[in-house]
C-alpha cells in the first residue's frame, strides 16, 4: 500500500509533500484556479490546482463531486486573510501537484447536502449517507455504542450474542415474524433477547447484548421500526428495580459526557444540544402519580389509564425539563397486566410492578425493572397469562437451579440517537430502515 497521509493529520506535515486519498466533496472553478474540497474518513481539506501544474489542472477540470482520487500535494499555510476559522483545516491548503482518478462518479441525482423529504432521503440511501448531516448522525450513533459498551464492561458486565431465530415470543404478546424452519418446523425472529439474558445472569451475573430485534407491528409512525438495535443489560443480586435505575442513570451520565468529548463537531453540524442531565438523581414517579399530575395540570381525564399515551410522554418530559432541569424522567409501577409475564410484582403495592420506563425528550427509550427469579412463581405467572409452560422449558431450566434477584433493561439505539440529536423521525437515525412501507428489494434487481 502506498504511503498515505490522513487529512486529519495534515497539520503535522506543513511545508512537506504528502499523498492523500479520498472523495471530491466539491469542485469550484475560479478563473485559472480549480479548488477541490477533498474528504476522507478523518476530515476535509481544500486543495488547489495551480496553472504551473498543468497535468493536475487538466485532471482537476474533469473531476466532480464523489470522484475517488489520490493526490500528491504540498501542505501550505493559508494567508491570514484566507483562513476559515470554522473549519478544522481552515488554516491550511493543499497545493495539488499530481492527481489520479481512482473511480469516476455519475452526475449526482441532487446536491449531496440538499434538504430533501424523508422518502427521497431513504430511496437514495447509498448516496445520501455520504452527506455531512448523515455522516454526523451515524458518527454520534457509533459513539453511543462505544460509550454503552465501555461503561458496562468497566462495571463488570460480559457481552454475549443472543440468537435471532427463536422458537417463540419472549414477550408473549404476538406481533412476531414467522419463518419456515428446517424439517417442517416454524421459527420466529426474536422480539427481544430477554429470556436469554436472564439465563446468562446465572452464568456471568452481569451481562449485556447489542443486537437487532424484530417487531411485526403494522405501524407507520415517526416512532416505530420493524427492525431495530436493542441495547440490553441484565444483572443479578439486586435489591429491587431501583438498583437497575441507578445503574442506568450512571450509564446515561457517562454517555452524555462521552458525546460531549467526542462529538462536539457533529452536534454543531446538526444544530443539536446535549441533553440536560441533573446533578443528583433523575426525577421519577409512579405511573398513577404521573397520570394524576397530568389530570391536575391539564384537566384531562386520564387517571385510570393503564399506560401513557404519546402525548403524555411528551408532557411529562416538558415538565421534567422545566421543574428539574432534566431531559430524563423515570415512570415506575406499571400494572401487572401491562407488563410481560416475568416482571416482578411489588409486594407492597399489589397489582403493580417493580418496573419502569425511562422517558427522554418526549418518548420512551427504555423499559426495565426487576424480574421474577423464583421458578414456581414464574410457572404461576405463565399459567395466569394462558401461556403453556412446556413452551418455556428451556428458559425455566435456569430457575430450577437457582437464580438471584435480578433485573435489567432494553433500550432502542435508533430512538435514543433520534432524541439525542432532536431529529424528527426515528428513520433518520436508522441506516437502512425496515418498516411497513420500506425494505431494500432493489438490491437484487
């Protein structure tokens, strides 16, 4: 491989000749001068083809946006009046000595950074992902994953991979994708790694997984996807659900701090602000208290509802922002009937669970809580739900041989990214969205 200098390292090579490779972001012609903005994975820099380098000028005059090129160039300091203080490389410039076209690009369907509607954005995804805005979104998503994994590993969690083809629905709620399995059997795409991560608590005590899950819901909203990335964690020897909430608070603090350190440029590009994180604990209240508060403040008759409506989630987040300077709020104690069979009932508050949702900037991003760890209690709950315990024999085996009190959470990566950056639609924060109206059939045409 030829020696190549990354654009992000050019300040270490001022007044020397280097070889760079990347994409032509923009070409601008000014009389006899041709300017090329060249980008690679580390940054962007302006290059100029001067009349005394005739071959470079000739090739520069042929290229256009998205041509892949290699350039031999001298790194020069820009004159003071030409410095662009808004750009990381705004004080330097490449004098293009030699140019080589590595791959040509057809005429673009529209300007790469043009504002287009969501369908156009997604219909042209292989191209639109190259825009500055999209690259910023998915750089932030990458750093969210880095922060998540690093925090959990540093706190004694072990990562594992849960299967995506399963024999049934972990949540027991339907809306699952069925597929024909081997030897005339039916299998399903996993809606959650929940049952497997509980099994793994009995192995490593603290575990987490990052993987795709699938929901066959006929939604076409700005909040829903049929395939998304679930950030799951589960750990043992807890007192109750508040232990789980405390760990997630520290996780979210750490994540916001990490994004502040690593993604300031991307947040500026997207005109987004980092979340408000309270100095002390995150605000929290029981579901019944939240519904009563909404009724008292708005006059809406909602106190007997079993769950929060989307407008309630938005209202509560606005309330937390104003009253507690927090973009996060926990809502706890959902009814037993509204939570999966494995959710722990509060002994001191019968009919309600030691579970929670974490709301963030208007939407629920996490569902978590304490799980039932007693084998006989799980059997009873399955039967109460009309679920056949024989279908859960593999899962129940873990509880036959001793399981500690445990709990955890599941959190959607794409929805978290969307709200971190205050985007309008979760599909903007999804590389290749899967929902009722969209799948990439044209890959095979």
